C-alpha cells in the first residue's frame, strides 16, 4: 500500500468495535483511537512518528514484529507495545 492509497483506506469499509493494534493481521487496516502508555517519553516518541488519534494505518506484516505503515512513516513494533494502542479496525462489507 503506498502513501496515496492510505488516504483512501476504508471508503468502502465500515468500522467495527475498538481493538488493540496487536489483534490486527497482515493486510488489515484501521484508524487509531488512542494510545495507553504510562511512559510519557515513549508516548511523545510515538506521536512524533505519526501514531496519533485519527491516523490511518495498514499492517504490512504481523510476525515476528508488527510492520505498520502510516501516511508518512513506517514503524516496526513488538506485540507488547501494540497491545497499548487501540484502533477502530476496518472490515470488509
């Protein structure tokens, strides 16, 4: 998925309930609802990379780590961190 297609993610899809980012599989996408981190430095670092409420994302790979594509960045993270990020997943009709 390229940068231009990220802005179109979900136009023909609908939201389901909020889930942790770690539950998304490769090929799935969603919109960030919130980040639940107690470490303010880590929270600010993630925000500076584009992980903010309302940001659209796409999971390129889910093993051994999550490969997350955002509109202007690409982030790799472990499942432990991904469990603290909550998203509205897009589901196909």
